[in-house]
C-alpha cells in the first residue's frame, strides 16, 4: 500500500498519463482521488479516507467489491489455469448460463469489453442486413469506438471526439426515442440496416425511454427488416437476471453485454439469434478456417474471468440480489427526495431498477428530451459532487448512483444524511 497523498500521486500520474487518468471520466480538478482498498459497498482512498460507494465499478460490481465467492473462484482459477488462449470448459458453462437467462440468447460470442461487444454487434448487423448505416438513439452510449460515438452527447450531431473520420460518422444516423420519427427515417434511408437501443434509456436510465418504446421498435424493425440490437451492458443481470428483455418480454435480434455479465471482471459478450450469430462460425465456410464474419480477441472468455462470471451467474440467477438492490435504490431516491423537499429545492431523484438519478431543473422529467435532462447547471453539479466526496460518498457520475447487494438500509440512511449535509452546505455557501 502506498502512503502518498492523492495530490502527490496526481502529480506523478500527470507526468506519465494524460491528465493523470486512464478514463475521461476519472479526471477531476484539482486532482483525482486514488483508491487503495474496496470491500462490499465501501472503499478507502490512499489517505485512508472511507467512502460509501454508489459507483460500484461503473455499475459492474452489483455483488459488491471483493465478493468472497467470486474472489475465491477467480483466485482458484489463477492458480489452476489463468489463461492459455485455448478453448476451455468454463466458457461453455458461462455461455449456457447466458442462453438460459437471456431470451434473445441462442448463441454467445465472448469479447474483451462492452465497447468490443457493440463493435461486433454492429459488424453482425451489417453482415446480416447487407446495409452499412446504423440508427442509434440520441444520448445513448454504446462504448467509445468510432462507429457509434456520434449521438452519445445528447443534442449533438457530431462525434464528441477528434479523430473520427467524417466518412465513418456519416454512417451513423441519430434519432430521437420516437418510434414514429424513426419509422420515417428508416423508410427514407434504405442504407440503414441496424438499429441500436440502450434499453435503460440514455445514460443508464437518466433519460428513460418513453412507455411502450421497446415493443414498438421491436415491431417496427421486424416489419421493416432491420437488425435490432439491445445494448444491455448496464441492464444485463441488473434489471432482472435476464436483463430488461426478460423483465419486459421484448426480444431483440442481438444483445450486447459486459460489466455484471462478466462477474465484474474485464470482458463482454454478444448474444443473439442463431441465424445471425452463426455468421461467426468458421464451420460455415467450406474450408472451415475463416468465418463469414471475422472476430478475434486475445482475452475473449479468459478462464480467470469465466470462473468469476460463472460464480456470479449462480448467485445472480435467482433475482434475489436484484430485488434487494432495487429496494435499496428506492430507499435512496426516497431519502434524496425528502432532502430536496426539506430544503425547498425543486429537484427530483428518480430511476428504474437499482439506479438513482438527480434532476435539478424541476420536480418532474416527464416529456423532457435527453439534452434538457442532462443540462444540469455544471457549477451546481461539480459543487455537489465535491461536497459529497469531501464527506465520503461517491456517485457513479455527477448525478447518478447504482446500488447492489452490500448496500444495507443503514448505509443508505448514512448516505442520505451526508447528502442532506452536503446540500445544506451548498445552500449556505450560495
Ligand atoms: N454500452 C453501455 C450501455 C455502457 O454503459 C457502456 C459502458 O459504460 C458500454 C457500452 C461500453 O462498455 P465498456 O466500458 O466495457 O467498453
């Protein structure tokens, strides 16, 4: 364990890592916080300060940090056979779990991350449809690669990054979450063959989808012959053991997965209809070597990950963990809303499943678009996040939380009391 302060580590980090971070969203001024230990729903930074954690590994650790059964399964596998780059029995067991849990899963292909899953799903969508363009919903996030980054920043029709060729961006069509509007766009542009939806709604549900959107987009894409991809990287095994598709009974052609589905370890998966997924099979080529759709990846289904994932599937398949996490999120939302009411603030804590999001533009988000909901005053948001971090509460992002197995009513109530104190201080300081 290091005994350096966060500020000292940040100075070292900045000398060797751009911004001192490994992910855009880990950047923080004046410096990030560097963590040294995590257990359950708590974590400690290098200075020994404790935080109640509502980030839970970017929503991947629904079982909590260092869950003993997952940790044991992974460490046993590390000694037995961490990774050889070969086929192994655990990947079959893991794929069988996914086929049992997810209604759309007739076949499974493991990947290296959620981003890789959406890349592969789009390649499959293009191969199946024979059409190059993809339609995606404004504000939804599908990873950081070139192909789907345009539209991830709500209300912007250009990719939020330099380095993405215009020719690639031109293949991505951004639409509002409005099935009638989407029907019009699809009818007008015969080059669109694939439709992507983040099934929580944008930003893991901070902009929920309109009621009835998923069945309607399913019916539309089926009628018009488009490949429908549900991005369940966040919702898979969180909204229910079989994701949102199992909870709502709407089955896409392909589903992208990562985070919880990999036991909170690095990796991902694409699952879907056999007819499309079999394009990945080299056995479908006469020489049995190159498949119609190519996909590789050194660490796909690595045994050390598969061991943790299979253990996580066993624990999460009953739905009890999800029910507990949902209850804790409801308690958190209720607590935050009471704080807003007590301080006379026109704001709202809301969210589906085990999420909690904050909106500071009023007490309802009904009918608001993604750009409006996400347009929280930046000064207020940064102030709140800093005030919470100072007091030992970490959110998943500036205004969003997720809950999991290790959150207890006591931890939730402690976090709500800290939130109350942070809001009171922000009001006091103007
Ligand atoms: N899709 C969604 C809905 C996500 O939330 C994320 C990451 O947060 C991704 C895809 C990308 O996953 P990864 O970070 O594993 O590349």
